[in-house]
C-alpha cells in the first residue's frame, strides 16, 4: 500500500499497525506505519496511514534508560492478544527539541506493539517516577 508521509514523501508500506481505539487525542486515527527515521535503527516514525501530516518520532526507551520497567495491565495484554514477552515491542514518543540534545521522551505513555499480529496501543502508566518529558541525553557534569 502506498501512503503519503510527513518525513518520507510517498512510500510503499507492507505492514500496518492497528490501534483499535486510536491514540489519546487522535481517537479516529487507527492505522499507522512504523518507518525508520535514521539508518542506525535508533529513531522511527509512527506515521498515520490516512493523515500525511500526522507522524510521531519514536525510539526504543531501553536504549537510553536501561532501568525502565513497568507491568502491563491484564486488559492491555488481552486487548493486544499478547501471548509472550517476545511478541512485545516498546517505543516512546519523543518531543524533538533544538538543539537535539534537549529532546525528551514520554516514558509515562509508551507505545506497545504486538509484533506478531500488529495490534498496538498507547498505554498510560500510573507510575509517578515516569514523566511525559524525560530527558534522553545525560547532562555532562561540570568540571570543578
């Protein structure tokens, strides 16, 4: 299927992710494609299939926060038909800043994807240690 995208122009996509309830704030947007944004497979774009201007920059949160951990509620496991941890991919939406080193990640609301059946959902975590604007780059300590 060919789709128009925010960052890549027109592209051919084979796999579509289905968000049965849409995304928070975008309840009518139910189909997205996951596209690479960089060659290093570090950054991705979650691109709406129907709205070319709607795209979110994502990354795997475990790349920058190894201790990131949470439990999915049983309702989410059932909704996504998750059978194994191996089926799960986790992404965080980035708020890209200028300069890029100020970019933050939304750790409070990860995107969960069942890689087997392509069902996806943005989950809101109720863990107060995770914020919507978590810095992804460590600040250099001042020498002193």
